[in-house]
C-alpha cells in the first residue's frame, strides 16, 4: 500500500504526565478525537511532538501504540530529524519495523548542508527504504531550503512523493506545480497560510492547532476542496488568532495549552521547555478563550466525500 498524501495530517503533540513520563491514556484520547473529526493521517515526532527530547524507546512506544490504536483507519507517519545520515538511516529502518506507514524527513540538523549534501542525504535515506516519504521544507526554522533544483534531483526516487511546504512563501506552491505538476503532492505546513495555499493548489495540510481543534481544521480543508469557499473562509477567519500560535518559538507550550483548554490534552512539556506562567500565560489563555467562546457552528462537513487514506 502507498499513502495518498492528501487531506489533514495532524503533527501530534506528545503527552506527558506530571512525572515526565509518556501519558498514553491522554494521547489515545486526543488521537481518537482526531480520527473522529476525519483527519487523513497522523505525524509523530515532529517539532510539535518534542522529538528532540524523546528517547528512542519512547519513539518506538509512540509509533507502535499509534499503529495499534489507528488500526488501519489512518496512516501513521514518523518524522526523521537527525544530525547524521547514519542516524537517519537507523530511524527509517526502525520506523518500518515499528509499523509506520511513511516518513517525513527534515534536512540534516545542526549543520547547514549545501545543495549536493542535502540531495545526497535525502536520496540515501529514500533509497534505503520502501516507505513513502514527505520532504519537510522549512528554511525559516531549520535554515536549509530544499530548492526546486534539489527537488528536480530528488524526484528520481519514486518514494519521495510529497512536500510539507513551510517556506512561508505562498507563491512557492505555484512554482512547484509549474515545475513538477502533480509529481509532488504539496501539503501546507504553516497554519496561518493553510487556506491560501490550498486555494493555490496545495492538496493537504500538516496542521498544528488541529491538535486542539480537529473538527474545525478538517471542516476548513473539506469545504475548500468542495469549492465552498465562503463557508471555509468564515471559519478560517475565526480561527486565525489561534492559528498564529503555530508560528511562535513556544508553539509547543501554546498548542498544548490550547489542547488543555479544549479538554483533549495537558500543559505538561519536557524540559528545557517550561509550562507558561504569569502574563504570558494570561495572554495566550485569553486568545484561546476568546476563540472557544466564539466557536462557530460547523456544517455537516463529514458528509463531504473524504480523501482516501491509502491506495493499492
């Protein structure tokens, strides 16, 4: 089976207990809310998932648990964000063993690789596995841009199939479509640009605030793709103040606070991150609270034909 890289793919947060252990009960609760809302896949171990502070054993537990809970309803994707090609290769192999359906891969961490090095890194990992791959292109936060010329070489690997587009340049969607047609499936990776990029041709949304507001996120996606733009725009405009929490260095703390306020998460983060306090917490709480208080009624978006998750 291969993944259909279309629809809403939450970058799930990792739930912790007060004792700094994985909270699988709360994680399962959130996962079930996501699936009930109609998401099309889930991504583990991203920036929002605090992957940099997770042990290998914890990643394994998260993947195996998610695969078991999802039970074929949605594909489970593991993010790879490693500093060495050797570690990335190990992660790719382990992801397959653990049952992941696909990979999302960042360029090498902690070193700004040049064109040749970046292409070699992605190709080496892609050629080591038959899992389908999404390239995560986020030069704003990770300092290495995957350029169109790099993608021209990367599409030689058939399992490099999609892109998490996080350059924050909406016109890059058009550039990629002009260059590659539908060879690479484009998913927006920045919450505050999601509707704009979908209108320009992005076929999916790797979302952050979906962790707290799954139904609204999926509703926007399905309405846009059904051509019901005015309905989608109304929800999107309501959503924007909270979506802006996704583009801050403390997005983990902010989104976890939103999850706690909507009853499907907690504020616990892993050090060196600390829970919010004082005026900062009050400010973010007000943003979230205003959003919850004015939560709009949703149309029957689940009646809109969903995106197929798998293809034979």
